[in-house]
């Protein structure tokens, strides 16, 4: 099987030795994704919903580079630091995945990799024959 790695260009991928996404056959694994833009700045500081929206769009771009799309997503994992924001984050997740309905886990965590990060999301997709 061909192994395809996808980068979003953040400095952290090289530092930590990981890919934004990895496609192996028809399966695409998207690494934990934060609201970090191309200039390594945090997007949506203080706003979990804004970070979630940015993250899902970033995941979508990684999936597209791997020949997949959001409708191919079969699982998401959401890591959330401010527990009180769970519903706002869930609503943004539902905006993108409401019709797709992947398996999902939302976890409350004490903290993420930096104090301005409120949300981190992983995704897994299985590429359908239409998207190959």
C-alpha cells in the first residue's frame, strides 16, 4: 500500500515528527488539529466555537489533499479544555457533521499544548470509491 503524508505547513509538524494527515490505502488519519494558522498563530483566542470551526476547515483541507472529503469521516475525537464550552463546540461539530454522523468522542482535558488552545480534534476517514 502506498503511504501518503500530508502537511499543513506548521512548524510543529517538523519539530515533533508527525504529519497533519496520513493516508494508507483507503484510510486517512488526521492528527490532533489545533487552531494554528499558516503563520503559527492561534486563531480564535478565547472562543472555543471559533477554534472548532477553524479546526474542522483545516481538517477538511488535509482530507482534500489526501483525496478525501468530510463525508468520508467515520470518527472524530474532540479534546476540550473549557468544559463549559461543550455545547458550543458540539454545535459547530454538528454544523459540519450533522448529516455525516461519524462516531465521535468529546473529552474534557485539563489543558492542551498551549494556554490559548481550547480545542483539539482528530479525525479518521475511509475514502469512498467516488472520492478515489
